[in-house]
C-alpha cells in the first residue's frame, strides 16, 4: 500500500515537473527514492524467505529506477524523450514488482 501511494505521488510530482513546475522536483526525488528503498527492502525480505526470482527482480528494479531517473538531468521541460518514457514505464513496473514481492513474501512455503 505504501509503494502504491508513494508511487502515485511520485508520478504526479513527475508530471508536474515535466510541465515546467520545477519546484516539485525535490518532492519527486524524495517520493521516488522512498519507493525504490521500499522495493529494495521487500526484495531483501523475499530473498531471506528463499523467493529468489522475485527478490532479484526487486533489487534490479529498485536500483534501476533512480539510476534511469537521474540520467534525465539536466531537465528539458515539455520534451518526452526515450529516457523519460523508460523512466515512466519503469516506475509503473516497480509498483507491480512491489505487489509481486509482497505476495511472494506472504505465500507459505
């Protein structure tokens, strides 16, 4: 639930930044990094419960999200290039990965 809410907030802040409201960049960074950190924690928990494939995917996505996001700097407003599109798709995928990780952690062995 936390990842869903913060992921939605990060997407909204990102859309605001894209429309030229640079004052929301800090909020976008913070919410995005918290999403990545939460997914990383879920991935580590999954790995400790022998859920290897979801755990590795979670770690991979948790690292890729901020890396791809930071590759967009310096910002060019109103221009949606390949890196921005990749970041949006990755952000949506991270929310799904978090849901899968949570399900894998709760599933009995």
